[in-house]
C-alpha cells in the first residue's frame, strides 16, 4: 500500500480520511476514544506516513444504518473532500430490507465518486454474536454482509471482513465471546484492537485502487434503482410549527432543533421527493408523535425506546418511503399518549430526511 498511497497523494501533503458507520465506528465499548478501532487505524496511518498530515473525521453515529449513511453523505463525508472513506454498516443493516441495503450502499459509493472520482472507498464489515448464532453456525453469511460484498464486488471496492475473522477466532480458540464483545455487539478495548489490527494488516497488503480523472465518471450499470441519488437533510427550524426553536445542538449533532412537550402542538413541512424521515432525540422524556403525508391517514409513532432508560441520543426514523416523486406535505403534532416508562411528552427534531 505504501508506494501506492505515496503515488496517489504525491503532490499533496494533506490526506482527508472519513470513517462512516454506526456505534462500532463511533467507539461504543472502548474505554476511551483513542482506543476505538478507527482511532487506532488513524494512529497507524500517521505513523506509517509521517511526511503527510492526516485529517481524520469519525462520523460514526450509534444505531444508524446505511440508509441514514447515504442521506447524510453530503454533510458528514463529502464536506471533507475525502481521499479515503471507510464504510461500516453491516451490523446495523442486519435484518433490514435487502432492497434498501443494496440501494443505500450503492448510493454511498456513487455519491462519493460523483463528487470526487479518486476517493478510495473501503468497506469494513463488523459482526455481532447473533450473526454467529443465526448465520455462520449454519454455514451461511448474514444477508447484510452478502449485500455489502455484492456492492463492493460490482464497484471494485476492497472489503475487510473483520467481524468474520473475530467470530472465527472466538470459535477456534473456544473463547467466551464476551472477551471481545461484552454485550455481544460492541467490542471492548480488546475487540477494537482486534478490528484495528485486521484493518491495518489489510491496508499493508492492499493494492491501492487508483481512480483518477475520468476513470469512474462512467459508472457501471446500477444494481438498484438509484433512489438515493437526490437526498437531502433539512434543518427542522425551516418548517412551519408551534414547536419552540432552539439554537443549541441536539445531542451535539445538529445546528439547532425544534421541541415541544405540549400535546396538540403541530407543524408541517412541504418537501420534494419520494420519502421523508426525521433525525430526532430519543431520551427518557421522549413522547409520541402523530403524522400524515398529504391526504393519507394519520399514524402514531414513539420517539422513546428501552435504550432511552440508559442515555439520550439522536436517532433516525423514516416515516414514509415509496411516494411518487414530487411535492408532498408532512403534517405532525405531539400526541397526548406516551410509552409507560417515558417521563414526558417531548418531541425534539433536528433534521428532516428527504429521499
């Protein structure tokens, strides 16, 4: 890899690296941030190529999948004009609609190369122990892993199967999986170090995939329907609403947000697309919301879940997919109902997600 990366960036001394993924990339399970796998890989890059200055951006968000990854691509990846992008979503894509996974992962690849044709994309495929119990022990691969590999093969993207290697090590050495995955999902320091070693060893041997100039502007035939080729995130403050508009970040992730804990307070947003979702706060005091699109029936969903008993976080929730592409109107209001263990009725929305 060394000669290849030197050739790729020989005329620039700065290299931009983005780690895009879920909670495993964000660093959940590591005792300190410097021990998460992405930080360890960053340290190796900086040590191996000391003549370059690496600007690394960790864009892992817990509980988010590849669909939200492609929706936030412009904000969290392309904004940094990346030379290298690591993509990690296999665990959070597990059990999801395969059609959505394929289109989202393809959307990430095509979205990056449409903006910057020479970016090196690398898929990092992690695992949770449930995959061992339900798939690998039956000599089959999880569907999310298979789809990630299919997209990678179609576009000539390297894939690092760190999760499969970890599960194989646990099986071979007859270890208790909690030695690496205390909650059977998120790696501890030992697990993060294992993932990092696998990535680093792969990078040392990898043939650097040089994609310059016109080489990828003519994409291969699309695998999916390109539904994520025109996605956007709209700050919630732009909608018409009774909710209070706040200027501070929501869980440190948005440029302001709207909030209300008063049942009946409402809002609406006109958007152009084929689907709409929200990026909102899931917390101890989170409540329910009623919503409808155009003349459809009203639906109620909750912004609370069991994880809210432990910590507040931002999460994405798609409200509607499959609309005829065009102009639509979302209407919503705070419900007078809530989950039994929630302590309030709060709805806090940072962004609307349009596909």
